[in-house]
C-alpha cells in the first residue's frame, strides 16, 4: 500500500466519523492522531541495504522476510561445520547469520511499512494486527476495518484513536469501552450512541459529559466539537 491508498482510507474514515474528508496529509495524520501509538521502526536491511520496517530497533542486523526467503532458496542458511574451541567463537559464528526478520506478513495482501501482520488486507504502517482490512497507523488490532491510530481494539469499524475497546463504530477517541457508535471522547463505558465526553455510563444516547440532552441540542453542540477536533 502506498501513501495515496492510505490517504483514501483516511478520507473514508473521516467522512464516516466527522462528515467530511481529511484535510491533513498522511504525515500530519500520523503526527496529530497517532503520536503515542507503538508503530514499526525504520531500519536498514543488512543484505540489500534498503529501508525496511521492524517491531524493535534493539537488534543490530535486519533482513526482510522476503530477502530471508530468497537467501534460503538461493544459498541456504546452513553453514559448513567448523571446530569450536570457545563460547566466543560460537557467538562470533552466530552473529554472522543472526539477522532479525522484518516486514513479517502472513497471508496478507497489500501491506507496507508494517511488521507482524496476519491475515490482513490494505495495511499501512501497522504493528501486530490480525484479520483486519483498511487499517492505518495501528497496533494490536484484530477483526477490524477502516481503523486509524488505534491500539488493542477488536471488532470495530470506521474508528479513529480507539484503544482497548471492542465493537465500536464511527467513533473518535474511545478508551476501554464496548459497543460505542457515533461518539467522541468516551472512556470506560458501554452501549452508547451519539454521546460525547462521557465516562462510566451505559445504555445512553445524546449525552454530553454524562448529562442528558435533547437530540437537537446535542447535534448543535456536536457540530462545534467537530470543528474544534479538526482545527
């Protein structure tokens, strides 16, 4: 996936949440909304010398999964037997072949700048995601679609900055909650629809800061909140 495809997904998510396309660039979305999300790090493939993406930068040698497999098919990773006289010799020999594999994609389609991705399609700059589609700048998400800058979230669609939550849709900035739809700034709540700035409540709609509003009042305030979020 390239940045143009990523921006197209970002626009669709913004339309579903805020009612308008995203005016920010892909890099600006990363800076504004995914600033605290654990994401892959840029490193250099020790074989090709090209840029690649890894979960950790602690190792000192890297190789993409594609290059690792090519080397295995071309030459193989087994080494000729040598006499070993010390632990130092073992470590030296191990260092020669001990590359950390990067860009690990398993049963995936159209994934880029990511690592440890399983059964996903259309993924850009993500980490440790499973069974997701159209997901950007996210970590530890599963069974989700059209999700941006989210962490450890499952079963969600059209969400931005949704963390440790499940079964959310068309929502922004949700934490430790479930069954949240069309809502902004929700924490530790359940089964909310069209609510904003709410915590520790369940089974409500048209609430702001845990206060009940009429539908017309709520949407008038929501319009101003959207302007503030996107400013």
